């Protein structure tokens, strides 16, 4: 599912870039200045026509182009349009994913590790809710038979699933992932300097401590 979302995001990003490029493309069209075919161009007329073409080229120079308010507004509306389509598409994927999860015969609602390759898992099998201990083997610890407790587990699982599949939450996770990768890169590049500085400080402290010990030893010898 994550690969599908990445593909959709890439497609809409390409569409947005194409829209921006289309807004900035301006096509100039002008009529043929000769106004006829090749046979109409006699030697005595070609000079006059060349003069006319030169005059037109000098008189009709294209103005400097730039992004104006209208182009900027078009870009904003195009961006909003792409984001809206992406949002509704992710909502559709969210509903499809929820329906798929609900139609599965066996669902893992969650669990917690206990260490030593052991964990406790809550599994829904059909309409039964089981708490299993997973280690070298699988043991049934408890079956949820209370209706209120059963509904609470299912409700909490649905809320967590819906929250994890929210488009805004996906974007937030993606931004956090990018920021974390950037911080890790910066940290890895700065780590050798910090380690070197720490090593130098430790050596200075060690030398100072040795010097103080020597002075104390000399003073004790003088007192004796």
C-alpha cells in the first residue's frame, strides 16, 4: 500500500509540474510577411520584401516575459486542485483498506514484545477475540467473551487504523522521516569532530590529573 501511495504522489507531482510548464509556455504566431508564394517573389521585389521583414522584426520585438499575478494565481489553483485530488484519492484508499481489513478472516489487532522472542498478541479470528502468548510455541492466554470489552478492543483498533491512514498523518510522517534522515546525515557528518573534541578534552583532563598527583607527591616528600 505504501508503494501505491508513493506512485500516486509521483504521478500527481509530475502532473503539477506539467501544468506549471504549460502556464509559462507562450506561443507566438505571425502571418507570412511575404503574403504569397515563391513565384511571386521576383528579383526586383525581393529586396523590398526583405526591407519590410527587417522593419517588422525591429518594430515587433517580444517584450520581456515574467510571472505575473495571473500566472501566480493559476499556479496556486493548480496546486490546490492537485492536493484536493490527492486527498480524495487517499481517502478512497483508506476506505478500501479498512474494508479489506474487516473482510479478513484473521486479523492481528496488535501486541507487545516481552523480550527473548516472546510477545503477547491480540488476534481476531472470525468473531472471536483471542489473546495469545507467542514464544517457542503459541498458547491461548485468554478469550475475550465480555461484549463491552470486545467492543472496546475493536473500536480502539479501528481508530488507530483510521488515524494511521489519514492523508494528513501520512504527510506528517513523510515530513518527519525526511527531517530525521536530514538530522542523521548532519549528525553523522558532525560526529567525528565531536568525538575528536571529546578525546582531546579527556586527554587534557588526564594530563592535568597526572600533574596534580605529581605535585602532591612532591609536597608530601618535602614534608617528610
